[in-house]
């Protein structure tokens, strides 16, 4: 399998990986613009724009977009994150040119029909309402807001309903002009693809776009704090975050190994101590997320109102204990989980295309797989313990609580108790 990277004269990047045994291909356009690139008054527009891409172009109706891909048995979709928006498809080998033409069309030529805008506005408002009714989804938005208050990185991707209700056709076109430049686009394709053909097609579809100077997003500043929302739910939802490295920081692998050891599976510390030994919850996990300039170690658990205080205190205590007691066996297990997850994921063309796009967005190159494995293997038990100690003693964390939480301890009280 071979990875090839090419850049058009206008800055548009193309990365491909041919998988000889594959009969299908995954390909798409990843745009390095998401929620954190929005101004305050634009909050939610990147996601709105993603929805509108499928609502008609200058040469295809919304139905024709769906039919052209599904007539050949393919699949097309999109998503918006805080730093990226992606439009992607999976098709059989012979249909790669068709898929790329459709994706280019929805990215470059949306018509933003006023009637369709109103229809999709209603759909997105329903999506916002659904998110509010899903506690273990919305609590992560609130945690993000508590971690990065007053910043684009702390705002919800969906946006508030009052903003979504007011977006106009001109607002959508304005965001495209600001952020959908060729230097902010990556065409990634994996599976049954031919690099030279993809480059030729991309040159015809994207080569005419003028190069535009990119304005980077504002730097993020982890501040920390807490948000509490009382509601009569069956469970109290508890989410906690600490600042961790961005994805270009040398400690990123250390952070990921730490999160895996603490809550990455059934053998992890938090799962074993909080759920298995004490029976305080059904679900508990930890994960490491990263952005360009910062990241978050996030922990989540759902429990009863009565058990929430004990769960919160024990979770924090277990984290602080980890800085002194994480063992080589735990670190070895976490490394193995990370490497297995990476390698198993590479069996899918869709995962490969996603990975290629993200690596090019981060590094402007695709590091060899062996380089990534070596970085994971280089992390020692001492590295992880030291990282945990630094992270937990810097005095900053974020807490979000939702549900029957009247008895939940304050964040400051938890921190003081641990410091003592």
C-alpha cells in the first residue's frame, strides 16, 4: 500500500492510498474550517452549511445528488467538527470519478435555495432539540463551554437555536468565501484508487480556484470552571476535563496512553474501581481529544443522585493516585490498545481516507505508520506518571453536571480535597 501526496498550484492538496485488495474506494473533501472558525454571530453556520451542501447545486437537485450516488450502490455523507468539515462518499472502483464530481459539485456550487434553507433550518432546529433531550450528548457541549468560556472553541457546533433561526443566504455565502479556499481543502482517497487519475480529476475540478490567504482561528485558552443544570432525570451525568496537549505537541501520545489506562476499556482503572468494585455506575470512561493548539482529557460517568458525590470524589482521587501508582503493565496494555485500534482501523478504506486527511491537515505530510508506532512505544511509565502529575496539579479543570445533582460536590471542593 502506498501513500502519495500532491499539491496543486493554488494550494489544494490531494492525498491517496492505493489498497490492492480493495474493490471499493472512500474519498472526500476535508475543509479545515469548523466551529472554532466561526465568529460569535456565526455560531452554528459551519454545520448549517454542511447540511445545505446536499440541498441542490447549479446542476443537480437534492434528489439527483442522492440518486446519482445510490444508483451505483454508493454512500454519501458529511460531518462538521470544531476544526474541520468533511464531505465524503464510498463507491465501487469504477464510480470514483462520479463520486468525486458529485462531491466537488456540492462543495463548490451550492445554490442555497431560500425554500431549502427554510426546510433545513427546521431540520437543524429539530437536531438541536434532540441533542438537548440526550443528556450524555449535551453534557459534553457544556463541558467544552466550561473549559473554554467565551471562546469559539467552547461553543457548540450546532449553534444556539436563536442564531440558527436567523442565518440568511448571504451568511452562508459569506462563510464559504471566508473559509472554503483551495488551501483549506484536502482531497483524500483510499482503497481502489489511482493517484494519477485522482490528481487529473482534481486539477479539472479544483485547479481553477484562486489561492486565498488563510486567516487562522484565534488561539484557545483553557480556563476551566463548571456548569450545572438541574433536571428531573433518572441519572445524574458527570463530566470532567483537564487540559492536555494539542496534536502537534510531543506529549500527545503520553496523554492518549494516560486516558486509555484510566478509562479506555473494561480493564481500565476507573472502570474497575468505580463500576466493578463499587458498583457506582453503569458507564464510565476517559478519552483524550486534541486540537491544533490544545486538548482535553475528558472523563464521563452516569450514576444515581445518591451515589454522585461518592463517584465524583473517588474518580478524582483515583486520578491523583495514578500519578504515583500507574504500573508498567497498565502502560503496556494501553500501548497495545492504541496500536491495535490504529492497525485494525486501517483495514477500512473509509478510516484510511479519514486518517490521511487529518494527518495532512496536521503535518502537511503523512508520517509513516512505523513512525507513529515508534512514538507510541517510546512512551514510558515515568512519562505517563509525570504527565498525570503536571496535568492534575496545575489547578485548572472543568466540570459539567446534568440531572438530579443537588448533592453534587462543587468543583473547588473536589480540588481542595484532593490537594489536601
